[in-house]
C-alpha cells in the first residue's frame, strides 16, 4: 500500500473512532423534571406586616394622687362590668373621713339640743317683751291721767313724779326684754351658721366617700386588659395611665406599598399569622382602605408612598393583644383554569415560552399567560390539558433536544 492510501485509511479510522466516542455525548437525552398541564385555582396575594389593635379601646387614668395597694388583674384577663381592676391605699382618707364624721355627729347633737332650748327661750323672750310693752302702755296711759289731774289741781306733784318714774321703769323693762329677744335671735343666727357648717361637713364627707370609691377602680363594661402600666405599691399622680382596655373585636393595621394596595378592596379575605400568634393562621377581612397614600420613611431611610389598610379578624385568637406585630397576607385575585408552575415559564423575545414534551423531545412553544400566583400561573393559550412541560429548563436546552423525565431529586443530584 502506497503512502497515500495509508494516510486515507488512518484518517477514516480516526473519524470513525471520534464519532463512536462523541455519539453518546451528542445524542443522549437530557434529564429534566416535568409537570402536566391541569386545571387548578390560582391565587394572587399581597403581603406585608402590621399590628393588632382593639376595635374599641379605652385608657383608664388615675383621678387622684394615690399609692396603688392591690391589682387583682393582669394583661390578657377578661373583665366584666363592675369588676375591680385596682385599689389605691385609702388609709389616710378613711381616717380623715372618720374624723369629719365624729365632728359632724357632735355638731349635729349640739344643734339639735340648741334648737330645742331655743324654742323655749324665744317663746319666753317674746312673751316677756309683749308683757313689758303692755305694762308700758298702761303706765303711759296712767301717766297721762296723772298729768290731767295735776293740771286740775287734784293730785300733788309727788304723785305725778311717781307716775313719771313708773313710765321710765317700764320703758327700761321693755328695753331689757327687747335686748333679751335680740340675744335669742343672735343665738338663732349662730345656729344657722352651725347648720351651714353641718352641711359643709356632710359635703366634705361625701367628697371623701367618692374619693375612696374612686380609689377602687372598676370597669363599666366588658373588656380585655390590653396593658397594665402599674404595679402594687407604686405611687401615681392624677392623670397617670393605669390600664389600656380593648373589646374582643380585634383589627389589624398595615401600611401597604402603593403599588400593592391598588389591588386591595373591601371584603377581600386575608390571613393573619406571626410569632405573636404562635405561627397559627387566622382569618380576617379587609374592612378599610385609605383613599390616598401617605409618605413614609422606611427603616433604611427610603421615602415610600404607602396606603393604610385595616382588616377585621373573624375570630380573635385567645390571648392576642393590641400592639402585637403580625404578618398579613391579602388574597387580591382568584381564578380557576389551566395552570402550570411558574418555574416552567421563561421569557424569549418579549414573549412567554415553555418547552412542551412531545414524545422524548423538548419542543419550544410560545404561550399566553394570565393570573400569576405565588407558585402557579394560568395559561390562556398555547397549551392544552394533559400537555407535559419542562420545569426549570436549563440554558443549554434547545428546541428538539431529546429529554428523559426524572424526579426533582434526580435532577438536583445531576443523574
């Protein structure tokens, strides 16, 4: 064999060996995970954080300066109308009230005794004055007769002087009787002063009773103790917050980014969860959406437009309290139709595409998508129920490549 043919034979042998070695690499199927197109319900949620607050809240304040003596309740307790929340130390007030009551009782007895004696004294003084006036009238009338008789020369001058003395004496008795009556009336005015003092003492005692009663802090309605700001033995001044109460209806407040809030509407359902609720999920309903956004500064210092949103919890969890931080998810859209996992869809030339499995080949298909949920997305056109699509297609996968279906674990392990 000449040299030319030797070279040709060697080349053929090398090409054949290369093809033999490369064929498995070029034409072996790719391992892929797939999903069957099927009908399902797709939901879109808007998520955020917020906090609980009572639909109706009330803050209990101290009305007077006091020292807290006893607190029979704690945060989270349920109380009914008339239940005692706390009691202030009333020892000094009780002693002051007893002292006033003793003074009042003594004064009341004194007034009663004086009034009984006053009636007799007044009647006697009035009678004495009337008698003196009557005697004075008789003495003056007799004196007038004596003057006439004296002028007529019937009686002596001494007899007329005796009549003068009698009139003067009776006038003195009238003056004394009048003075005695004025003294009795002065005593009456003193009784009136003492009676006014008695009324003042009654008012002071009533005030002390109210203050003592108000040192016993009770509720007027059914509440839940949201917060307790005080401890036994603690002195507080008037106006100091003692408790924050709330009713059983709990609401949730959150501030949504304006772009997310556009889809939120009244009546949409939500899920409330979080560490404060032991990671349990509780149903809620959107009850209020603010008509406009407000500017807020995030923790990172970024200015954002946020919309205040409130939800009403259908069944508040036991022990939940206003102020608790919670996670909030609001279902803003729900549709049922053909759907696939979002991981199957990728964008190519501005349109959504998937690889549909036909036999053992991956075929590139353009699709039209609809509502996109957290895990799945609706397919409007381009696929039919029962079609099989590749999940998480790699960048190396091309239209027409051979594929082999494997489990997700096998794909992740590279089998």
